[in-house]
């Protein structure tokens, strides 16, 4: 289910999150490890109003581990705790309650020293559609709880889910809108499947992906599709299209007259990339001046 985000939806989504913020101690901001900046809501700092938070880089199983480490450093240098997880398999998801405990260590100790029995730390998961919020909630809860829907404004009766003894989580995540204003961001989101292809032309999305892979992950691309030669200049559209055509020929996407069905080839490229068949690929790298 894709949301068409209009100003009214954004206002409502923002209001819903801010209502939930009153109930919680810590925000778990979920980003896609393959594109942490592009999968970040543009108004997140304003929306969170200084609430303590941690950044969780999800789908780390699909991202380039060396690049993910750079993102962890990038956020650390901004004073934000960040770490990778893989919500689908559950790898490192237990770092969330563990890190919440670290964040609230002083507060908890103070309560204990006053003889108060500290209550569980209350968390809220927020993020754009398809970043894995429901998958993460279910994994942390150890059972299927969150409906894998992404409609803002649909609030069920909220419940707390216990995550071990020291943390509880609101069962409904906060749904945020992605960045729209930058076309480059739109393509990156579309490559990962965060924006559905009905919105952007599939061949254009695949073109963007192939151009990027030619530039940064040529060996991987070449090996996966058994490609003959690297384009001399990935900035030349014709050369990128030639790579797409070769992929199409290798995968039997031929129409009458021997022409390559670029749309079909595009579908194959994007499906395999998203499924991790090309290996672990990040779509965004922090530049050295950002670190
Ligand atoms: P939500 O819209 O944020 O609630 O996202 P979902 O939980 O519905 O997840 C969107 C898609 O991403 C689903 O197909 C999930 O199976 C997939 N997904 C979620 N987490 C991970 C992960 O860590 N790794 C991989 N490979 N896929 C994931």
C-alpha cells in the first residue's frame, strides 16, 4: 500500500506522532541502511522536539557493511547514537532495548538510589513507509502484532508491547513522509522499492540504478550479469542504456526484430537488486567532509 502524501496527510501524521511523543521516553528513528539520508523525514528534528532518540539503520543485510559503518560514524559525530539491524531476521534488534538502557542509565540509577522502582523505558518506532517498522515491532515483540499497513490516520487502540523487562514499545509506529523535493532522492527511494514504480517510470529507475552501479559497483554488476565491457563514461546515457540492453539480452528480454525489451530488463535488474542478488549495496555514502 503506497500513501499519496498531501499536505493534509503530513499535518495529520505529524500531529499523530506528537500525540504519541507525550507517552514515550525514547524515539527509535528507523532509516534504511542503504540510504540513511534519503530515507529520513525532512522535518524529523522539528517533529521530535528534542525527545531522546536513537537511529536504527534497518535492512543492513542489504547494505554495504563498510558504508554502513561510515554512517554510524556520521551520526555519532552529530551526537546521535546509531547502529545497524536486520529486522527481517532479527539480527541485532536486541541492541534496541540494550541501548535504551544505556541512554537512560543515569535516570534509572537516580530512581533506584531514591528507592523508586524504575518503570520500563517507553519507546516509539518512527519512519517512512516500507522502511521495516512493522517487521521490527513484530520481531521485538516475538509475535505478529503490527499490521503491515502504512496508512496515516488509521490508529488502532494503542497497546504497549513488552520488550524484555526494561522496555516497552507502542504497538503502532509513527509513519513519516519521505523527502520529495529532490529528484535524486526520489530515484534512490524508488531503486530500493520505497516508492512504488507506478509513481516513477520503471525504466528510468533502472537507468538510475545501472548508472550508479556502473560507477560504484561495476565488478558486482559485471559478475551478476556476465557483462562484456565497462562503459567508458557512465555519464553518457547511451552507454548506460547499452549496459541495460546487454543485461536484457543475457536474460532473454527480446522482442520482435531482436530488440531488447528495456522495461522487462528493468524489472529484472530492480528485482534482483532489491532482493540482494547483486550482493550488499549502499545507494548513498557520506562524503568525507560530512564525517
Ligand atoms: P513498514 O511500512 O515500515 O511497516 O515496513 P514493513 O515492515 O512492512 O517492511 C517493508 C518490507 O521490507 C517488507 O517486505 C519486509 O519484509 C522488508 N524488510 C523489513 N525489514 C527488513 C530487513 O531488515 N531486511 C530485509 N532484507 N528486508 C526487510
